[in-house]
C-alpha cells in the first residue's frame, strides 16, 4: 500500500471514531489546553500539523490496544 493511501485510510479511521462522539466534548491535550472534539475533527480535515499529530497519536493508541 502506498504511503498516501495509508495516511488517507488512517485519517478516515480517526475521523470515523471522533464522529461518534459529541462534538462539544472537551479533551485536554498536553501543552495545548482544552480542545473540543469538533475542533479536532476540523484540524484533521484541514490536514494541518495539529490534525496530523492527532491522527498519529490515535493510530498509535489503537496499535497499543491491539497488542
């Protein structure tokens, strides 16, 4: 699988997980303070650095849970 396809699939997986949550729910991100689920979704959809970091952390968490 190409890297671009893998990143797209990971992004869609994380978005699907977050879309099951209340968009107004707040989460504390280390060093950033509070952010809502809706704001995280926006950052992931924009593909900015924060969005990419959120996807990477979520994928790592899923990998840990799977082992």
